[in-house]
C-alpha cells in the first residue's frame, strides 16, 4: 500500500466522527521503484492532505519531506523527487491501519489494505 | 477535411463513438473558439447507396495528423484514407483520380519513396489474378517510387463495394461504388492476439475480453498521466488496457481472494501486468463500493472510472452488512473480541439498481470535471427496442450507448458518461437518503432489481400468453450487434 492510497483512506465505522488519517502500524516496508511523472505529481499535490502524508512517511522511516508545503515548491526538482519517493515508492507490505478514534485495525497484507467493515460497524 | 473511414465490420454500435472519443482526445475539438456554439462531435456522411451499418463512412477531421492518431489508436478502424477518387465504375474512378489535384498526389508518388497497392472487395474474395489486373488498371497514376510489399512508405487502397449477393446481412448495396485512396492510419489489431484472454496468466469468469477492454479504455480516453480507477477490478482485465495506453491505474474489489491472493504467487493481478511488461497498478485495495473507505472531503481524484459492474447474472455483486442482518433474519450482532482479527464479514447480495446508484455516486464525487465514467449496463431484450432508460445523474451527460448482444434474452450496453457538473452538498445528501432507502428495503430490491431470472427463466414464464418465441422473427437476421 502506497502513501497515496493511505492519504485517501479513512475509517468509516458507524459513529466515528473523523477516521482520517489512519495511524500506520508497520511490520514490513518495501521500496519499489516507480517511473517519475512530474505532471502527475503536480496534479496530485493539490488533492492530497500534506500533513497526513508527512506523518505517514515518517512512520515508514522517511523523514525528508518538509513539514509544510506550498505549490511554489513544485518548481523544485529536488522537492518533486522527495514527494515522488514518499507518495509512490514507499510501500507498506505488511502491517495495519489503525482507526484514530476506536483503535480498530484494518490489516494490510501483501500490500493490500482490507477496508471492509464488520457487520456491527456498518 | 473529409476522409474515408472504413471500419471492421463488427461491434457496430462501438465504431463511431470510439472515433469521436479519440478525436476529442487528440484535439479535434480544440480551436473552436471561433465557432459558435463550440463543436464537440464530428461530421459524418454516408457514401452513396450505403446503409448506416456499412463499414464505409466519410468523416470530417481537422488534420491528417489527428486522423492518423485516431486511426492508429483505435481498435475498429480498418483504415482512414485520403480519398483520391471514387466512382460507380472503373472509368468514373479514373476520371475522378485524374481530376484530383496534383499537389495532393505528387508528394506521395516521388521516385525515392516506396509504395504498395492493396485491392479489397467488401463482401467478396477476389483472386490474385483479378487483384493484379485491377492494379495494372491503375497505370494512369504516375507512380515513380519502388514497390515494397513488406514495409512501404505509402499504402494505397483500391476498394470495391457492391451487392455480391453475399450473406453479410447488410441490406444490399444498390449500386457498385469504388474508392481509391492513400492510407493515413489504421488500427493495430496485433494488440488483440498479444493481449488475448486465452494466453493471460490470471483469469476469472468475468475477465473482460481484450478487444472490449481496449474499446472501454478508448471511450475513457486513457492516456499517460491520467489516473484511472476500477471499483470492481477482479483480475484487472480492464486496467490492463488502460495501462497499455499509459494511464496510471488503481483498483478495488470486495473479494479479497481475487485481489490479494489470486491463485498463487505467480498467478494474480500483479503477474498479469508483469506478463505484458506494464507498470503495476499504484494501488489495489479491498473495499466495498457500497460503503467506501474514502476520507470525507476527498473528491475529484480520478480522470476516468472504467468498470464492468456485477449484473447478477453470471457473477453476483456483494456488499457489506451481513446478509442475514439485512434480511432481518437475525438481530444486530457484535463480533466477540477474540474472533475479530480474522473475522471475514458476511456479505449480502447487491442488486443491480443499488450497485449502479453507488457507482454513479462514486463517479460524481471522485471524477474530475470533464472526467469519464465508462461502464457496462445490462438490459433485457424485449421486442427489439432498447428503449431502456439508462441510469441518469445530475452531474453527468451521457455521450454514448453501445449495445453488444449477448444472447437472445439480454445484451449489455457500454455507457460513456462525462462529468459536467460538480458534486454538491445537495447531491451528496440525496445519495445518502437513497442509500438508506436501499438498506431499509433490502428484500424488495433483491426481487425487483433481479436480472438473473429474466435471463435464465424458462421461455414460457416470459411470454404470458404462451406464444412460444414470438419475436425471434422480428429480431434482425444479421449478427451486426453480436460480437
């Protein structure tokens, strides 16, 4: 599971006011190379929650991202490379995503998060 | 400029919409600030005496470059040609070609170039000798280059259409019509044997046929840099075609075995992408489209959503909630803590109506403005007409509906919808109300929204009066809309 995905997900258990962002419990992190595409990154920048991305990348062991970011930084190739790495190349292979309010764990196995809710969470 | 566009004679409903979508993708409708109102569809004409189902059409495209791009990316365009002449007889054709201005012809007849002439009769096979005779008959055209049959710079086509009394099922062409033109571009049909399902590593019962998957990707205008999502990804057959055209792909499925495990470490969604050397999807997840895991405030992420939702005929859809719970057979229950970690939630049947409602809601929210939703919608074939009301949504405009007949009883229609209005609070609220209504009336929707019985029940249940097979005669004899 990449951090781009993590940035989109929340715990939508019944009764939870804000299930985003999910806390990451790391068991196994893998780095996978992905082709760099500047246009795609610039496009995505506007749509993601920056703070959640920074915190998530730190929990995966990558601390190169600046705590704050604004669109003008997209002109810097150095920034884009770091953004690219954090967003697309860090991969949670095994672990869990934890709901910030209830502590319920959504398992991540073989890189695939299981976001299905149980019968009593619906 | 008008070009002759010749289609492969199959999947008739898909032909023009594919060209229209690709034309838009390659910029055919830009620079229309001078025209009022803005153009967003192409002009088409039929050759004299031809029926709309005929493979031969004239289309107006802004430039040769756009024509070439459209043709080469398409699946159903046999060729787009710059017409040098047409006529009802070879004499008329010769006159027409001689009248065609030299500036058009001479650049392609130069001594340094190579060329090939192909003779094609639609609906009839002609012998090599006859083909040669026709080629010799074109000696009045001053070809100065060398013939190269393998890989020529320029390909010229001599096409004849006539009523040969053959049974291709089209209404007969009243009068012979002959065309001669220079090929601008043609579909790369080699994609089909390359990607055919027969040789695919990981298949499922409803994996999308390669040809149709490419048509879907073309309807969605998948291209490099675009993010494409399939909420019913299964084995990834639709994402494969989008990835082939350079799009970045993402998928979800409620069945975790299909998406995470496959049939083994070398037989899963990832190995399918590896088989073709395509970039892997950036994300696969297990999620229920009925209760999606998106954070609130997330919207306008995807450039296209392409999918084949479960119709409930060969593969039933599922949603969360516990089937006994929703049917009211058991009261609400909690999973005991010690059983929680490996608990596999019970899923309930998901009617087509609710599935489509959720899909439209997802697309309305998650597509960028101008983004495309391309999906199959099943319809029962009754009395010849698909006078069906296709699903509608205030955020979308339907731009194409392409029918593919699957059996005597039902077909599926590929719907292409473009997002034209933003997802507002009101729309979100209305969707939530509808969602709760589906939940309250779970049993009712199971019956009403059920296509399975319409397709599989014995004939006499359908025709109340007991007339067996009344409408078989009235259905068209030719296979035009079958694959």
